[in-house]
């Protein structure tokens, strides 16, 4: 196995408390030295001048669509997008076809991810059979199988039945697994296509009110208190929900939360021209909500920035607004959007950005080898990016099989130069190393 010397970068490592100029020597898949002017004879040099060397990013929330919608994304193309975006691990959502509600499907997703080898694909399992919200899925079996599922969710929809939600939490607590919720009350959002407010009225579109989110979040926090289960709130979008999470944490409950780059960067103003690429669930909300999310990420109330990478077929996104599916691809823009919209204006430090994009999600998922620290003996899961370099988002040039992004044409700062998974470059000098079969 080739040794690599990452030369001349700035090591920013939230877990290890480091922010310093240092070389990083990688040998046999692990970090063997971090320090100034390392020798590393025989090692291949990866130029890191002007770049940040950070722990590989970890996404808590990505839809890879396989099995079932391989026309939109596959585990191979999604892994390529992830590596290109600086990720070394991601949690694959279970709303596939068939649904990942049993050991056979999660093991298949896990094995395909390992076979592609560009990123560690960590499958999430569904809470209920078929995500129908009626009976518990094979939770224990999924947790015990080779895929070792730790996060369970019916993402795409909330679990409506509160008693079933309680029973699932009581079950999950036994193996310290995470109950993760898509917080939108099904009845309250039925027929809605965007945030309910002044803009939905102006556009003549039925809305999805913030109440749909924070009512389910409040219920789940109450059930987490009752059961002592770990609760993770997916893609938080409303100011009131941020406050609920803040209070739950102050109380000492085991509650974590994530926000997406699109909810942190955009408001429902992005829908003014009926752009279906900005149609997403939960919906983009108001400036007040966006500001509350940013404050929540900055003070740690929101633990993680997660993509909710949701590829959709072009012909489906190009249909009428009310018919178009909801979702935004995010794996290749998350880091740059975070740097451009949060770090550059001084709303979030670079250290904290990397904590939310890598260290915290790795901790939540219990991924020992990811999220740093960058220290001798640790697996070399690293990303190297130039924070000052800029690029323009051209959807057709993304590695994802789908192009549904509202950020087309945006100039973003932050270009991934190298990504290393267990010491092997998956991206080198800005190019994907293993061109996958697509
Ligand atoms: O907009 C969304 N799209 N939100 C979700 O929760 C699911 C996702 C999808 O699977 O397309």
C-alpha cells in the first residue's frame, strides 16, 4: 500500500483540538505522524499548500436510491458524489424500493457500498415495515446483522402513530440505537408544497406549516424523555424546533439534531419563480427561521450539518410545481455552501464548521474511525480542501446521477483537492480516483 505525505497544509482537527501548519504522514492506511517538515522518504507527496487538512466529512443523511431508483442515483454514483464532496462516510436513508426494513436489504446496501469503496456507506433502517407506520420493522435483526444498523428512521414521513413511536423507542433503547424522525405531521402537511406563509399565499400554493414540524418534534422529545431513547431530529427547518432542541439539551435529554445546507442558505423566496429545484421537505422557510437555524448551528444546538442529498429524475423535477417531487442533491455542494454562507461571513468558525460536518456526525453514528482526531494510529480518513478557491456550480458536471440543485450558477468558495479513505486517495488533485461504473 502506497504511503502518502500530505505536505504543507493547515491541519484543522476539532476532535484533536488542533489548528496548525503541519504535514501528515499516512502509512498502511493510518496516520503515522503529524508535524512540521516531515521526511517520509518513499512516500508519495500530496500537495496541501494553501489547503485545509481536515477529518473526512460524514453525512448523517443521504438518499442513494439503490435499490429501486437506479435511474436517479446508485450506490456507486452517490459514493462518487460523496468522495468528490470530501466525504468519507455517509448514512444511507432507507426509503428505497424495496424499503430497507430488514437485514437482507441493509446488508445489500452495506455490501455494495464496501464493493464500490469510495466512502463508508452506513445503512439506516426503517422504523416500520414498508415505512407504512403500522408495525415495527425487524429492528433487532438489522442492528445485529453485518451492517450493524444504529440509526432507524421512516424518513420522508413522520411516524404518525404516537403509541407505535413510543414502543419503537422502548425497543431501540435496549441496544442504544437512534430513533431519527422526519418531523412533519402527515395530516397537517397533506396537499402542501411549500412553507405556509405570506409567500405561499402570494404564489397560490398550498402550504406546509411550521407547526407540522414542531408538533412532531415536541411529541418525540416527550417520548424520548419517557423512554430514555436517543432521538435525532432530521433536517430541522423551523425556529420553534431549534428552541425545543435547545431546551431538551438543557434538560439533559439524549436529543441531537441536524440542519441542511439548503435550509441554512435559502428561504422560501427561492420559490418565487416556481423553481422545482428548490422544492424540498421540510420546505424552505422564512428569514426568521433561517437565522434561528444558523444561530443553532453556531451555538451547537444543531449538532450536525447533513445534506439530505435527494436525487430526483430530471423529467419528474421538470413537471408542474405541484407534481414535482421534493428534494435537492447536496453531497457535492455541502462543504462549499457551509464555507461560503456561514464561515466566510463570520457566522461560524472553520473549526466549528468541520465539527458539524465531520466530528459530530461521526460521534452520533458511533463511527470510531471517522471524524478525527488526526493523530498517529488513527485511520487516515481525511479531506483536503482549498478554502479560498472558487468554483461555479454546473449541475451537469456533478458526479451525482441527478442534477436537481437550486444552486446552479452559484459561485462558491471551497474546492476539494484530496479525499483519503483509510489512506487511499478517492479524490486526488481534484479528480475522482476510481472512475466508477455508472
Ligand atoms: O425533500 C425531501 N426529499 N425530503 C425528504 O425527507 C425525502 C427526500 C426524498 O427522498 O426525496
